[in-house]
C-alpha cells in the first residue's frame, strides 16, 4: 500500500489494525464494539472531508477481525469502494466477520481469492452474496441446485459466474497463474515414497481393522486416525531423535530431503498440521542440522509475532544466510504470507483439500520468486498394500480433485462422497507383497492417468 498508494499520490492511508488502531479510538473507551455494542472509533473528522469533496483522498486498510470488532463505527462511513483480499476468509456467513462485511455501506465491492470454493459450493454463494447480494439467488435455492456437485451443475455454476449474459459482463474474472504470471520460475512436484517400518505398519493394520469393523459414525474418526498413523505411529515416551524418525516412513523421507536442501544451502517451508508434531519436529531438526532456531507459525501465533518471523526469514533475500527452515500449520499460515526466501515446500502432513495445499505452495511460488520451486510430498507405503496404502489413495483423490478444479469450479473440501470412497478403499484393500516401490509407484501413476516418471538418485518421482 505504501508503494502503490502514498508513493503514487493516491491519498492518505489510514491503518486500522494492531497498534495503529489506538489513535482512532474515542477517549476512555475499552474493549471492542462487539463487547459494548456502541461505536468506539472517532471518525467524525471524515465529515469535513466529505463536505470539502476530499473524502476520496483517504484509504482505510484493516483486517476482517478489526472490521468485525468495530463494525458499528465503520458501518456509518459511506465508502466508494470496498476491496476484500482473501475473501474466502468470510465464506462462513454465520461468522461476525462475514456479517460485518455484509453490513458495510459501499457503492462498489471487489473480492479477490485463489480458492472461490475452498470446501463446499455454498462457499461461493456466500462470497458472491457479500460482493453482489442476490446475484446467485437465495441460499436455499443455491443449495438445492449445487449442494451435491456433478459435472453438469458445476459447469452451469461456472457459466453463471464467469460468462457474460448478453451485454452484461460476467460477475467474476478467473485468472490462472500460468496466464498472468508467466515470468514466474518453474514449480515442480515430487512424490517421495518410503516403505513403512514394522512398528508403523502394525499401527496402520490396527487402525485399519477398527475402520473396517466400525460403524458409519466412527468411519471419519478412524480415517483421521489412519491419516495420523501414516505420519507417525505415535510415541508418548522419551525417545531419542533417531529412534523417533526410524518409526516413520514419512519422517525418514523428509530427513533425506532436508539433507539435500542443506547441501545446496537453500531454504524450506515444512507444513505440519498437529501442534505437538510441529514443535517436536523443530527440535529434531535443530538436533540433526545445528540450526540455532526454527520458528513455528500456527493458529496460536499472534499477528505481530508472525510478521517478525516472516521478516527474519525473508532477510535471506538481502543477505543469504544459507540453509534455514520454517514450520507452519497449513490452515493458519497457508494464506496471506510471502516467504519467497524459500525454494522448497514439504508437506509432512496433508489434508484432502488440494486448494489448501496449493495455497501453502503459493507462499513460495508467487510474485517475487526468482528461482525454481520444488514441492515435496513424502509418502508412507505399507509393505503389504503398496499403492493401496492411505497415502497413495489420498494422492489419487487429490489429483482427481485438482484436475476437476482446473476444468471448472469444483468443491475442494471433504464431501461425503470423498470420505465414503476413501473409507471403503482404505478399509478393504487387496493385500500382497508390495515391497518393490517402483511397482507401487507405476500402479499409482497409471491410476491417476499420469506419465510414469523414473525416480531420481534419491528415489523421488516428479509429477508431470
């Protein structure tokens, strides 16, 4: 904003977030408007700017949280335009932030997002209703038409949003990164398969039996448990770092990846969902690689602290400090951050939502990146299941949903069809001897309709 607004003389930027908020509050007010129900911002000075025809010279920069907390004051301001970045953050219409956006008084609204349908089709309805109320009719009508996605209704929804209607321009403009950021360096994805050690395979077998014998209500819970076991079988005792790694095929693969990144003096982001694993993994990497510190960004990280971590990491762009790493939670740190000092992304744990995963990758592969980016996906393969292991089945689901999303709008979240299909495949696979990784990967690539690539010297296979 400082570069494009003040620098070009567009006017005065008013910051309404963090410590800057205090200068705009009424004297002797405490807390927020959601607590008191009364306006707490002193914006009366704007009245004179309207009278003098100078109001267009002022820009407000705020967050969705601040907007929700001070919506009574901000709702009284007649804005000419309202620009909402990462608008998928208000996809839940019942949240205070989403309702605050709805209540704002703005002549013109623009929303920007890389994931118009992050979970379910109703996400798009909420987003569009906040931009142009009524443009997709009522929420009940929308659910009736699009709640259960199929090729026909998703194509119809795509046309309603992105196609012009006679002389009326489309509601939305879809711009793919490959089309508008052609100068970005390449981004390559690699699968890094490893066979599960016995302790992990045994834990997987136990979870699989429970999944097969459990009722419908327990299926999702057990599926999450298998997903967790595929990261690590669990260890409550005080285990040495090398012993902890030896129990997990994924961790074993990640350590090999990190050694190669360190040898190249490059930097990496590692996405891990579970908080305990985030901090334990940080200590393990510090132990093996001698890093003085490894910062973690998750849902508990305050915004000022988060920015400090980002600034420290990005310093490598000015003075290359060699190998470094950040650990991030995919939901909390998957949007809004620029971390182009890294050139590698590792997904130690994965959610079955390719939109979330792609947002994580885009922390690195974005404007400002000047070097090729590598995305690494470690996979734990059961020696008796091979390509029927959870990690391989999840990869196939992600690949299928990614293809559908490239062709048209498609919900990326875990719908009932995804869960039931994945549960059925995980609960009753065909067992055999699948200790040859090359055979399992060939089956994986054929199932996903991809060109079978040869492994590199480290066993990684590129997705093309």
